[in-house]
């Protein structure tokens, strides 16, 4: 069983930066993907950025050039560096893992049909104008 725990959310003014981290406990396979979704209550999660076990990355168009997703295999941690933030970036951000998983353009990570999905409990990002 894999558990995901986010940290690093907070409030910042437009143009500022935040770093989100996701610590994964438990063992993922060799073909997983992990990513960040923004998810408002009662709505479909919106992909932001994702990375697979080979280090390939995908991003939502609106964050390209501003956000950077990385994973630290030694610490089992996923990091999202968010720069030049704007109010439209605000919302609850959730860490996700698909195992096994596959990346999809637009910043998504999906679990394969035989795979499992794992979600963190979320962290809130608020960007004021």
C-alpha cells in the first residue's frame, strides 16, 4: 500500500513562487507515474504536471515554462516548483500516483487498467492579485 502526503501549499501574491512536495511511503513498481492535480470539490480533477519512472514529464499548457516537476528517487519525493504564479493557479492541489501508470499530454498521469491509483489528502494554494 502506498501513501502520499503533500506539503508546501500556502498563500502568495501574483508573480511569486511556491514549492509543493509529495512524500510517498510504500513501494512503487518500476513503471509508475506520479503527478499533481488541481481538484475542487464536486468537479473533475484537472491535471497540472506529471512524471514517470523514467523521468519523462508532461505539463498542462498554461503552466509550461512556469512550473517544474521533479522526483527524488532516493527520498521517494515528488516536487512541483511553481513560479510566476497567478490567481488562476489557486486551488487545492493533490498528489497522485498510478502504478503501473502512463503519462498523457496535458500534464496527466493515469493508472493502467490493471493498476492502482493513490491520492494524497491535498494542499491549498492561494494566489492573490
